[in-house]
C-alpha cells in the first residue's frame, strides 16, 4: 500500500468482538499509531485540552498536533498505558458536548499530521469526509461475545451478558446523540466483519487485504 498520502482506518466494534486487539494488530502491521477512547480521553484530561485551546494552537500553526506532540514529548507509538489508563479503567460517564467537540478536534489534528488507526470514538462520522478513510465494523454473535467477555473479565456468563447489554446501550446512545445515526447502520462502513470462527490475526489479515486493495 502506498503511504505517500496520509490515511485513516477507523474501527468500530462490539464489546467482546476483539475489535480493539484487531485494531492494534492492523496499526502494528501498517507501522502507524493506534488511538482509542482511553488514549484520547487521557490526552484531553492530562493536558486540559479544549476546543478553545486547540483553536489557539491552530492559530499559531496549521500543524498544531505535530507541535503539541513535540512539546509534550508524546511518541507516535505510545499507548494508553503511557498515561495511566487502561480501557477497563475508563468510567462509563456521559460525554458532554464540549468533550465530544474536543475529541473530534484532537482526532482531526492527529489525522492531519499522520496516518493512524482509530478505534471507536465515532470515527466513521468524524472522518466521513476524509479522502483516504476506510471505516470498518467488527461484530460477533452474542454467544461469542459473552464467552470472550466472561473469559477476559473473569465474569459469569450472566454477568458478561449484563455488561454487554449495558455497554451496547451506552455506545448506541452516544453515537445517536452525536452523529444522528446508528452504530449498527452498515451504510456507515466500508467493510463489516464477523469475528465468529476467526482469530484476531485472521481478522487483521482480511482487513489488511482490503486496505491493500482500496488504498493503493
């Protein structure tokens, strides 16, 4: 795949589908950074980023994200753990309009400076007008998701199902509120995959083949 032009791969996924892991694998294979909810929220909170502050940085330099990274000594390959966050640490709090706008600006700043893979954060919507953007949805059957969540989080199947239902509702409400569409609407994606019967490596293989074909 040609990397002369910047590109963005966004991956939305159902809890328990393994989508975050697949996203990391794809980013590693492409040699680009991976961003998810934990990292974006950690950045905005740790450095007190806001829409107003980002606009001030933009006013000083068009490539504000590159300057910001250098000033804060943020490496391109850093993960959320660098900031003391893990996905399981993030509280299921309601996102405010200001937070959503700030996260959008951060993501757009990242994409203007470097190619990347983004998991969640309504990436399909944020980058809908990006000329080299591929949007992917990874789903799985409920049995698959329950088994994976129960194993990963040391829960009973009943507890895992309740967790999945709660997160599904929370994510759908978030997407509907801020994008006016459903995260399950396949028209929002270029590629929709089922995790059933596939390893994370195999899912990454399929995505890489698709990327090679589409982003020549």
